[in-house]
């Protein structure tokens, strides 16, 4: 009896496994939905900053106030670097979906370097602007919004470095197991989109005031 039922059980096991895998794929990972919910809340916070800035700007007779002009060269370079990094990090996601862990590491390292360069450029800009947080309402808005965004870039770098650290473990990421990679990428795209809006509001539109 035991010998007769053993093959049947062995035959059923793969079917159960396949069914379980299909069940897993049919339901989205709630961790991703949690991240998306968090990003929506962050979007509302940035939206409040944008709305307040536009209201203050609309009420001002001259914008930006005297002595707080912004230059375009460095922020434009920074913008190109940060936006380009979104395409680079996506290459890492594409690589892991092909089971290419080395490709994942390579593109995530490049993304981390680009993010670090962006933060260094922002720090240099702060050091050379010639005005501070309390100079006037424009400077206050400028430092608050760009600084809060810079904090998000830093958090994104931590997530990317976390992916790189975990990728050291064999089999931690694969074509069927890459939720952490996708979450880091989604967060990084969010950071880039917010910066594009900030760049338009704080740098481009001020040139036409």
C-alpha cells in the first residue's frame, strides 16, 4: 500500500506547487501597494508645498525678491543627471528579470553614484547661492522644498544600497523574486517626478517673472 501511494503523492506534489505559485502570481504583493499608498501621501504633502508656493508667488509684485535670483546651469545639469538615473535604474530591474544579478548590481551602483552626484551638486548650490533660509519668503520656500526633496533622494539612495547589500546573498533576487528591486525603482521614479515639478516651479518659471 505504501509503495503504491508514494508515486501518486510524488506526482501530486508538483501540481500543488504549481497551483500555489499560480495563486501567488494572481495576487499582487501588498508591500508594493503599501509603498504606493505611502507615495500618494507624500505626493499630497509636496502638493501642499506647491500650492502654498504658487499662492505666495501670485500675491507678490516682484518674484523672486531682490537678491534671491537663481542660476540655471548647475540645476539643469543636476536635473539631467537625476532624470537620466531613472532610465539607468530601470535597466537594473530589466536585468534581474533575466536572472542577471551582476547586471542588477552594475546599474544600481551607477544609479547610486548619480544620486550622490545630484546631492553633492545641491550642496554646492546651497553653499554658493548667497542667501539663506530666512532671507525672504522665496528663499524660505526654495530651501524648504528642495531640502525636503533632497531628504527623499537620500532615502532613495539608502534603498538602493539596501538592494545592493542584499544582492550579495545567492538567490536573494531572481526573475521570480525581485519585489525589493521594484520597490526601490518605484520610489526613485517618484523622486525624479517631484524634482521635475520643482525644477519647473523654482528655476524655469522664475526666469519669466
